[in-house]
């Protein structure tokens, strides 16, 4: 790398919140199936502990050695609904507890894969898992769950859509924060490193490393440095910046995989915001020329950003996967929070934005008395966008008991 590029990368890390958002180890649990869920749970714990024993120490060592912040260390596993085998009991709680215990013992932030894939119909095991979600998410700390209720090929499983509206409400009634750990997908991907929707697909290998990068502040500052730029110049600036960000994710992932002696899988080229100042996707859109996020032109600006990030990042990484795009979680983006508080962005506008970016209605708080059917309708609408447009969409809504519109 040229000296100037090295200097720019250092500035990105120190001043613009550039980081590796996650190193996620995917682990297949298919060889843990025994026909007895308690015995399976014991094998699940043993395999996770064996494969991920050095994940956190290696990630911390890489961060210290190269000065690159690695925010989260995570694990994704085979969808748990596939582990029932011949056991007719269908009580998945022991596996959830084993996953949670392993995550705590290893020091990883979150573990995903308490998952059911029901886009074309539900087995008794998958139905049992979905119905267990309120209790499981309330009795574990680090387990994340997801349910895929539709796909472009299969359409939407409307029975599952109806059930998940009720489940989401029940999850939040125990504690609203529990709903942050549950995502309902259409066209879920098998190699997603980001939570809460990460799981390790059945077509993946035994174990591998995925990385997720994030640098909204880097992109925003690069655009702000060119206030009179044309559309073409904005696109080129975003692509060049995304290349640098993604190259770092590729480098860290390869080093981690080599030290852990496992294959390196993919880099997820996403812009994932946080509430921290200068780490906002919405701020990028406003720097591009919007008066505020939610105004006419917002969807077009987001589409431009998403397209340029992908095109710039693909060149930098050997293998690109996951969700790869801009995230717009309402409660995790400072400028989105401001826009929502001022009434500048509506649920309908958010829905339109999800048609051109990564995922969907994410981290949206709704009144605690929202009917189950309304939540099911939100899931169905968002899933329909994904199904028709052959893209991943999702819903992560948080019903807040005792709160109404406008409450904080």
C-alpha cells in the first residue's frame, strides 16, 4: 500500500469509527444429532467449546497487534430445529441452554442459530421451536433466534407469518429487550455474520470464519470532503472508500482463519450504524444532499449508496456474502432516531427504503398494545418485498409494554 493509503486507513480507525463489526465463527452441528435432545445438547456444548476455544483470544490478539478494533466475537450454528432427530419430545430448551452456556464460557458476545426454516411449511419440530421462543429468549442471555417464513422460490408461509406475529408479541411481553434477539426473515442467507439473524446453513462446511465490516463514518466524511461532487463523483468516492473498508475485513478474516486453522469464508460488505456520533447511515444520506432522512429522494439516495458500496467492496474481497448492504436500524442510528422523533420518517417510508438496501424493518419500537395481527401484517408486507424482488428482507420489531406512540 502507498504511504498515503496507510495514513488514510489509520485516520479511518482513529477518527471515523472504522471497525471490524464482527468476527463470526460458523459451526455445523449436524454431527451432534443423537435422537435424544438432552444428549444432543451435551454434544452441542462440547463441539462449540472445542471449535471456538481460541476465537476470542485470537481476535483480541489481532486487534492489539494491528490496531484494528474488532467489536464483536460471535458464533453461528446449524438451525436448531434440524437437530431433533428421532426424539419425539421436541423440547429444544436444553440445546438453547447449552448454546448460552458455551457462549458465556468462551466469552463470545452472541450465538445465533436458534432458528427454523419454514418458508414452504413447518414440521412438528419447527413449530415447537417457534412456540418455545418466548421462554428461550427470556431464560438465555446470549442466544439469538430467527425464523425464515418465505422465499422467492417458495412464496410466503402465511401460517408461520400469523404464528410469528403472536410469538413476537409474547417475547416482548416478558421483556421488550428480548425482541431484539429475534428476526423474522424472507430469503434468509446461510452465511450472515450479523446478529440477531445469523445461522450456519446446511450447505456450509463444518466450520469457517466470516467477517462483517462497518464504516458509515468513513463514507460520510469522504462524501463531505466533496460538497460540489456530481452523482458520478459521489459513486466513485463511495466505491473507493468501500474498497478500503472491505480490504481490511478481508485481511482480518484471513489472519484469524489462519491462526484458528479453519477456512476463511466471506466478508459481509455492510454499513452497520451505531448510536455513536458520526456512525450513522442516515447521516451519509443527508451529506449526499437530503435535508433530512425521510424526505423525497431518500430511497434513491439509499439505493445509490447501497449499489456503490457493493461495487467497491466486491473488488476488495475474495468472497463476498452475508447481507452486504446498508443497514437502517431505527433505534441504532443517531440520525434515524432524530428523524423518527421529529416525525420526519414513517413506517411506510422505511418500508420503501428496505426495498433497496439490506434487510428490512429493523429495531423498530411499536406500542405494547399493538395487536398480534398488525405485527403479522408488518411481517407479511416486508416479506412480500423480499419475495417479489428476490432479496433478503426481515422484521425485528420491539413491542414495548405500557408505551404508546411518542413515548421515550
